[in-house]
C-alpha cells in the first residue's frame, strides 16, 4: 500500500458497502431499496468521519477512514481501518428482534474480516466499541488492521552519489 492507495481503498469500501444487499436494506430502512444503491454515498455513507449537525430524519449512517498506526520497518507499515456506524435511537429495535447496530456491525464484519483486498494478507478485527456521536444517536466504532508494503514503487533509481555495481 502506498499513501495514494487510501483513495482507492476508500472507493473500494464505498462500493462494497453500497453493493451489499443486507447493509443497504439496514441503512436505508427499506427492504425494497435498489442494490447497488447509488444514493447512499455522501448522504448516508461517508469516506471520512462525519456527524450531522442537525438531523430531522431518523436515519442510519456509516462512516470510514484509514490511518497508519505504525511503521515497524522500511518494508512494512500497519494501516488501521476505522468504521463508525450510528443511527437514531428510534431505529434501534429491529422488527424481527435484536438491535440494528449489532446486526449492521455483524454484516460489515462478515464483509471485511479476513478480506484480502485491503492490505497484504487479511484484515483483522481489532475492536468494536460504543459511542454517541450526537443527541438521540447511538453508534458503534469498529477497527480493523492489516499489514502492507511500505514505499512500493514501480521504478527505483539509484541515487547519483552511489557507486554502481563493481
């Protein structure tokens, strides 16, 4: 992974979320919502940390972002994927029983845990915790880590001040 891949990874995750039928139905609250759903990006699913200032509708949101938490060597670094899921408290109880945030977290985890498209090897779930982003909203924060290559480049030139092979 290069830092420019954050852009690609976020686009891939946005696409994965909007193409997942179970996730689209839970976020929209509509069992007949179209999949893939092209209305969700930047309205209810955001590739950055987003909290609505005022929200008149009882809606559900998913936000995500990527950081690098460590660079253990010149060869590798450790990216962390943050996912924030939050919803209005009136949407918490599911008709079939259970809690919306729990089910949505489980669906996202099914999609991401062990996934090999977001780093070298598999994504690993590190934590799931609660948070309250704003009044009348409850949420879950999920983190995933992977290991990825540092400073990959298609062309590496030898600096002019180094001796070339003897």
